[in-house]
C-alpha cells in the first residue's frame, strides 16, 4: 500500500473516531458496561431479587406521595435507587398480571385471563375452572436459569400457585410460603444452601390482599374506628354490584386495614434486605419492588380490584436498586410491568430467549431516553375491558358494549372528567392507537400459534382452598 492510500485510510479512521466521540457519553458507557457484563463468567454476575406485593398500588406508598407512613423501608430503598413514577400493570387481577410480568407479553397473547373464573358475575360452577400459562410462553426465570443462575420462586399459593404455570424455570418453587416473614425465611434458607453462583429469586406476598390483615398491631395503626362490615367475597360482590351501600367510616376502616398490612410488608422487606446485607449479598444484588395491581376504595364506586381499570388499580410501584444504578433517580416517563423482566435481564447482560412485548428500561435509567411508552391493560371481567394510556391521555373501552371514557391524567389524575363526548378529535386519535396496538398484538399471538393457547383446567383442592382464603371463592 502506497503512502497516499495509507494516509487516506488513517484519515478515514480518525474521522470515524471523531464521529464516535460525538455519541452520547451515557450510551457508550452503558454499551461498554453491558459488554463487560456479557464477558464475565456466571459466578461473577449480579443476583436478582423481585418482590411483588399483591394489591399494593403506588398510591399507598410514601415514596409515591402517600400521606400515611406506610412504607419507610421501601421509601429508603427508593432513595438509594431508581423509582419509576408512572408504571401501569397489564391486568387488574393477579394471574394475568403476573403472567405478563414473567413473560413480558400482554394478556391477549398469553391468554391466562377468563371471564369464567372467579368473576363476580358468574356462577359458582364456572369459577372452578381456570386458564393456565401455556408452556410455549417462555418466562424470565427460564432465561436466568439457562444463563447459569440458581432460581427460586416463593408464594403463598392463590393465583401465583405453580398450578397455573408460574414455577416454570425455577429450581425451587414454594406454594406455601406463608406470611411474608415466613416467605423471606424460606428464601434465605434457600440462598444459604446454594453454591457460589448468582441467583434469581421472586417472592409474591399476599398479605395486603383482600380481606386484608386484621391482626394487631397492624389492624390498629391506621384504623380510628372499627366497622361491623364482614370481610368476605359476598360483601365485595354486594358493594360492587350496587346492592350494599357503605359509609365513609366503613371505607376508612377498609383502607386502614389495608395500609396496616402494607406497613407489615414494608417491615419484612426491610428485614430481608438487612439479612442479605449481613450475608454480604446485597451490594451485588438488583432488588425490584413492584406489585401485580393496586386496590380500589370507592374512588369509582368499586372496592378491591377485579371490576375496573382506573389508576387506583392499574398504577403500580417499580423501584430498582442495585450495583451501578446510583441513587435518588426518579423516572417520570410512563413504563409497563412487562418492561421489568427485560430490564433485569439487560442489567445482567442477558436477553430474553423468546419474543417479548416489553423493552429494557436501561436507556431511561441512564438518561438516553425520556419518552412515554404506550401502556395497555386488559381484563375479561365485566364483559371485557381495555385501558390504553399514552402517558397523558387514557382511554377505557368495553369489549361488549359501546362504553368509552377518556381522561386527561395531567389535569385530572383522579379520572373524574370523561372527555369522550367533548373531544371527538382526541377520541379518534386514541381509537387509532388502540386499533394499531390490537393489530400488533394479534400478530404477536399468531406467531406463537393460535391452537390450544388457552388451557382451561379444573382447580385442585389446594388451590380452591387458598382462593377461598383470599376471598375469591365462598
């Protein structure tokens, strides 16, 4: 090669380097960090702990602005990590919400939802069958397991029971974890029994679920006056069906019990994190606090969570803490529950092993992106409903009727002023967004294959018993 050609080649190289320097510093740092992570052996990878608190919506935690001191330990974790302010779950009840969390797919794809199971408007015989997660839908636990992680899932049955397919990918799965304190003990015992390799662990805690924790001291922390209200599935159905009117004192009693249960959960979260710290594990562990859905207290004429798609039910916490994330970050952009597992895999230098509909949130965490992600939530309850939110405006439509609601969450976060009739321009835009999402989701479902996607099976006695304890069955 002559000197002129060599100089041209060197010049092109220098030009390329100059262009590269103009790229985002954060993005290049993230790419380099990810590359280093992928090159590390499995034993050096970070641990992952996901804690999902059943029914605990973001609006009842101090770090999200709640006035009651329900969550000091979780608040402290948020101060040392990353808090996503606007995260919406993909379903308003546990089974489809958890299926979306673990598979990063919408309920329209994994199809674990069904109007016929435990809905308040179906007969008892229909409620004894349920859809389970089909084996073709890969879970994040399988991805972590295949990457060399030890994996454990601990729940207390109910709709997080292994019967519904949630044990897939876990080396160890416990259906009788008990109260959160017991579940945490079982997890620590499992961690101590592992060889020196990273772990992926998930705890699903039911303690704040209806009919709530009614035991001292937590049933007195935020309750000024006790009520004679019977905490049962029948009472819930009567209220939501408009057959039982309850007063302000009854409402405050329910909310007080709920908040006390959250305080119990918060203390157990704090205790678990202290134990991991004493075991010299916390510094190399990504910890996520989230929920499957929130809880309603007559903000829109409903209690509990199975009947509506308003934000008291759909807006859930997402707090991430761990090595290299820094502290005190608050992300305003809208995200979804189905983004959680792709984010955790990315933090560990891994990728989902199958098609997913969620995305990694690392670009938001590192300041590369700040846009809102389109969030959709679904339920087959009440004849079927869909909620779509673009970050500011929210659409709620019925699948079996012409009901349509549109809210401006910026000026009306309580979803009180329906704009559907007053803003035909906005109605057309949001209906177009929904049609586009439905088309994309149908195509995704077709790629997984349409035959036998729904597996309706009879519940066994253990599952029926636990669902009865949780107020789903009588």
